[in-house]
């Protein structure tokens, strides 16, 4: 019944013989928060890389809202409404926090290219107010003029979240958004993500922190060794013997 | 580079314009107050400002920008030969031709980034240089260089049996009945472009070029260029197609170079292929880094300094040195002259190299970074001073 926003169809990806992803089928429903969990090296980040065009799958396809993403350029995929927060924070290190947020805001408003040589960036009052608001929402009001490279890892992550959220994407892909954050900030991020959810944004979230996963996820897919070994609601996953085995197996190593 | 306020930018622009206009007076005490040298400062200032729009903002280091300088010169001399000795058509045509040429080269070289981009641009410039000496001789006049010549006799011109390398047409000048005696010199609606009028023509263009570079740096477009330099990958995932931005920046900086090349031809209507050589491309890199890449004033400062020292140092010969060291006994004098001789005259490039090394090692942000450091130190001192004052006042 529900509208499927993201469809991953039978995706395979291997790196020099290493099967990073095999037989991946995934359907993300409109408005849901879909968590992907799994041990280190399971292929979680690789899956997101295939979705946003950083990697080309060996076979299979990714369809977003009826449009095939496979083969499209990363900027085209973003312009369709897919934004991503990376596992290792990817910001513009030489720019201030505010400019870091202004750039995606401009890209959202003006499209992938616009010759705008005469108008001063400082006269973009509307966008600027939006960007400031976003940073305030994320508790970064006093860091707006800070250069991104001088920020802590946790703050870079929050900044990157602001960079994605300012674009109001239809689909937000989050790769461990709370890793490296203090407990307090983690909880603040969870609250923020819950708030976004009320706005109806569809999210795929990779997370190791089970507290975060179980507070946010509507459905969970478990990835191990490049395969989806289980899929279901948080309760179903909690009690799934295969999942326990995958995680226990990891602990024994 | 931070987002300066509009007022600050206007002040900067006005001060810059004032300094350029007053340069003949200001630089006289330094022995540089004569038009030929001042003109060079202005021309290479334009070249470096344009180069900085590409390198300073996007981080893409072109090692072939002299090609656009050369193209600009050739295009201007052709305008002088075919249309008019008036500089306006020449300047416009040069900027357009250099822009088209940059579009072509940028389209190909910008498929790569980093060192591969640098090498590709270098290869293209060297190719242009070699072509100018070989197959393009009909356009460039090979080793002799392209020059303004006397008019062809009108009967020959009508029969189209011209040798355009040795005889000129100047259709517009002829149409307006300009009388020529001997080989004419460039002019702006009758004002001869030699001496101070020549300098002020370049100076006005330098001021405009500088103003435009401020606009670009502060615009949305400029912010995208800075984001490319900072993290191009991230920008792609942010929905920005970086390639057209880079190509545009490349074309703009190529047009600046074409303008500079045109002005070189305005001051001396002669174009030769050596202007495209890789050493000339390297020089603008040095100017920009020496002054401070990515800053607004740095490139002009670097260009002025390098052209100034080139002028001073390369003019010093052994005789001058002997005079300078005459207080030393003969044997010491000889040694001193021999050692110093390595750094002056033709050896001035050694001095330049050393200066460059010192800057890059100790001040990677160029001279502008040096000024910034000094300014910050002063500010701090002032602050501590004033807090002390207020303490005393409180007591
Ligand atoms: N570009 C690449 N080239 C070669 N191998 C890669 C590449 N990217 C990922 N891999 C390999 O693919 C496997 C899956 O990596 P991936 O980063 O997707 O794991 P992950 O589930 O995100 O792990 P983690 O929880 O540690 O982030 C790993 O074995 C990794 O070494
Ligand atoms: Mg990962």
C-alpha cells in the first residue's frame, strides 16, 4: 500500500574479489526511518555509496521515486532530492560554518550551475537567515563564524547534518550520524531526527549505537558479509536468532 | 578569504585606485617612477589577478597561462595591422580570442585535477609555443615575430596580392583618412599610447580588473569556487556540477591574460612566441604565490615586486658592483664582485628563486600573510596597552 521511495534491486558490488554487496534488495517506504545495522565491514557504507553514485554497482539498480539513479552523476542524484551525511565528516574545511551551510542552500535554490557573478553572497539575506536558523536548531549558534577545519569531530558531524537538512531532501542517508559525539549531543541529535521525522522526511540511517537505532527506526535491515540477513520491525530484529549469531560471531573474533 | 563587508570592499577599491593613479609620484623615490616600468606593473598585475581567479579561488594550478598572454598579443597586433592603430578594437578582440582559446583548452584540461591538470596545461602551452614557431608561421611570423608595418600601396591592396606579414591594411584608419608617416604608433582616439598616457590606459584597465575580481570573489559564483578548492568531492554530493564552474573560472582568467597580452602589444606593437614559453607561465605562478594566492591584493603586489626587482637587479653589472665594493682591498673586491655577480644581472633569477623559497617555507600564504601577522601582533599589543590604560584609569 505504502509508497516506496527508494528501491534497491538485486545489487552486487565486489572489490577485487571481495564481495562487499551480494543480492541486495531493499525497499524504503515514504516517511519511514529505515535503519541499517551490521558488524564492521558488512558493506553498509558501500550500499550508501552505490545509492548516491559514488560507486557503480556491478549489477542491479537503484531506483528513487521512479527514477533510476544507477549511472547518474552524484550532483544529479542530489538535485533529485537525495542528501547524504558521510561516515567520516565531509565538510568544506576552509569555510566558516555558515558558508558551509550556504553552499548547499545555494545548490538547492539555483540548481547544479548558475552564473551569478555580480550579486554578493552577503546580500542573500533570505538564504542566510535559513542557514543561521538551521545552525541554531543544531545548537551551533555560537560557532557560525568558526572555520570548519577547527571544529571537533562531533561538531563537524552536526555541521554536515545542517548542510544536508538545509536542502530539505526527500531522502536523507545518514552514515553513523552520532559516532564521535558525547552522550548529551547524541541525545540532542536523536531529538532532532525525531523532529525531522514528524516533517515526513524519509531516512536511511546506519548506526552502531543500538540506543539510537531503537529510538528512531521504524524498520531495520541487518547486513552481514554483504548480504541482508534479516529485515523487520525493531522487535522482530531484537529476537531474531540469525542477528544474534551475526553479532555474537563478531564478538568472538 | 573571509566575506568582507561591502563598505570595506569599497574602501579597499578606492584606496587601490588611488594608489594606482598616484603610482608615478609614489614610486619615484624607489626609482620606479617612469612610465615604461609602471606600465609593466599594471600589465602583469592584471595577468596575476586573472591567474588568481583560477588558482587562488579554485586551487587549480595552471602552468600554461602564458599561452593566453601570447594569444592576446598576437590578436592585438593583427588588429593593428588589419583594422586600426586605435587600441580599442585590439583590446576587445584579444580578450575575446583569448576567451575562446581558454574555453577550448579548459574544456580538455579540466577533465583532470591536481598535478595532472597542471601538466596538461603546461603541455598545451608548450604546444602553442611550438606551433607558433612552426605551422602557424603565417599567423605568427615565426621567429621574427609579428610586427606593425607600413601600409601596402593602395593598388596592391585592391588586387589582394598582399604579403600581410610585411605590409599592413588598417582598413578603419584608411576609411577615416588617418595619415601615416613611417610606422605608426598605437593610440586611443588620437592620444598616443606611449609615456604617461600609455600607463594611465593600462592603469584604468588594472583598476577595472581589480574591481571585477572583488565582485567575483564575493559573489555566489566565487563562493562555489572556494568550495571547489576546499572540498570538490563534497560539492558534487551537494548537488553542484563543478565542471561548468571550473570552465567559467578558467575562461575568465584566460581573458584577463589575453587583456594583459593585448596591453603588452599596445605598449610595444610586436608579438613573439617567447611570450608563451613555460618560464612566462611560471612567472605568474611565482607572482601570485609571492604576493599571496587567494587574496585580493596579493597578486598585484607580487607582480609589482617581481617586475621591480627584475628591473633593478638585472640592471646591475660587474662595473656597478666594483664601484659598490671599491672600499675593499683588490683581492677581496674581486671575490665580492664574483659572489654578488651570481645574484644580479642575468643571475637575477637566482635571487628570485631564493626569495621564492624563503616565502614558501616561512610564509606559505605569501606577503599578505606576513602583513596579516604583523597587523595581528599590533592589534594584540594595542589591546594589552588599552587594558593597561583602563586599569590605570580605574586606579
Ligand atoms: N573503495 C573500496 N575499495 C576496496 N574495498 C572497499 C572499498 N570500500 C569498501 N571496501 C571494502 O568493502 C567492505 C565493506 O566496507 P564498508 O565500508 O561498506 O563497511 P561498513 O559496513 O560500512 O563498515 P563500518 O561499520 O566499519 O563502517 C570492507 O571489507 C571494505 O574494506
Ligand atoms: Mg561504514
